[in-house]
């Protein structure tokens, strides 16, 4: 197969997939607790829109066991306010907001929590 254009590297993330055991419970957690916008559902998948990046929750096919997923880093403007709101909704944080890096023009803060199936997820905030 001949390619006229050269490959310039990966530039955009289009979809993130998380394997789950209980689709209904995971869908409810991401929609009702975290406040993500549900785009559509299929028989064994639920899709959320994260400003142009799709998050897919799916029950593994052919009896494959779900495994811990990659960490999703949700960008928030005010990490302390986000942690307070999510804690009030029942989210348990395993690492409270922590300064992880001082950049020349901002500080990078992160907080980590587990979703309803035990997958580690995070909040991140770039504070100017």
C-alpha cells in the first residue's frame, strides 16, 4: 500500500475505553456521580462525550475479565471545589489534592479516586 503523506505522529485522542463488569452501575457512576454527559448506549456499551473525546464503558466480550484501566485525568478549574462536590456525592479519594509540579507559568495539582469498579481515576488542575 503506497502512502503519499508521511506519518507525523499521533496528535489527538478520539476515544478512551474502560472495561467494566456491571455496565449499568458503571454508567450510573460516570453519569450521575461524576456528571459526564451520556451520548448513547448499545447493548453492552455506554458512550460519554468529554468535549469531543469519547469515553466508552464496555463489558468485555467472550468472557474476558475486566482489568484495571488506564487512568483518566479529568481537567477541572478548581480542584478543591471538585473534590468537595464529588466527595459529597460519595466518591472516596485515595489521594487528596496534591501539588505535583511547579511549572514556569502554573502549578499542576492532582487528586486520585477509584470508580465504582476500582479503576483509579484522577482530577487535574493547572493553577496559574
